[in-house]
C-alpha cells in the first residue's frame, strides 16, 4: 500500500505533464533537430496504427452486432412459429406466473400485482411489475427463455450472479412451483421471497 500511493501520484503527474509528439516538453527541449524529426515520425506512425486499430475494432463490433441482430430475428421468427403451432416441441411454450414477496420499486421493496405471461423458446420479454394500490410504483424485469433455460431478471453479462435461472425439467408439464426465491441485492429487481410457477403449455399435434 505504501508503494502504491507514490506510484499513483507519479502516474497522475506524468499524465498531466505537457508533451510534444509524445515527448515531455522538458525532454523535447533537449533533443536535436534530427531527434525531433525521428520523434515526430514515430508519433505519426503510432497514430496511424491507433487509427487502423480503431477502424478494425469498429468493423468487428459492427459485424458482431449484425450477427446478434440476425440471431435475435431468427429466434423471434421461431417463437412466432411456436405460438402459431407450426413448430416446436413440448416445453417450447411456457406459462410463467409470478406472485408473492417483494421487488424493488422506486427505491424501496414493495409488493406487486401477480404476473402471468406466456413465453416461447427464443424469446426475451420485459415485464412490468407494479404496486397493486399505487400503480405509479413500478419496475421492469427482463425474463428470457433460451434453449430450455428460463431466466428471471436477466441482465446481459451479469446473469451468473444476479439472475435466477431455471432449467427445463419434465415436471413442467404438470406445473412446477419454485418458492422463496430471493436475488442478490445488486440485481435489478432485488426480488425477495417471490414464487415462480412454470407450466409447459401443450402444443397442437402436427401430422406429417
């Protein structure tokens, strides 16, 4: 800890020191004309490399975004086919009911009106929770169902610690209750002692 403070101070001083083409002003004044030209060339080369890297990273990010959007659209199309009965197998369409306990709304934990929704495999839904007597108290919670994994309070990149995942089991066909669910205090909903009931909705028999 004793060594860390001087190091941080040194870094701050270095960051605040005026520089010319990446060289501190004090050192720049000591350079010959030839050395200055070399410093300028090196600085310009580094700036070109930085710009090339920035452009390449932007291209990669754009391509990843396109791929993610295509995946989302494909999943949405598949979900619509499940709803229509044109596709899907047992367990692809669920009735999810949420009640009891509290969730965080307007900075406090409050009770909420029971929630019931249908969700198909490949869907991600944002559900509005609101107080039964004071509707202005409300919060939105994301529920995701991908490949047999139902996730309550889904948050991209944080689902491992702050969401509640439920893996498909055959008992969903008769309805399965999950009680006394409480989430991490750093989760979005901060749910406490809620109950989630999952029912697999029977799909129409398709004749080949």
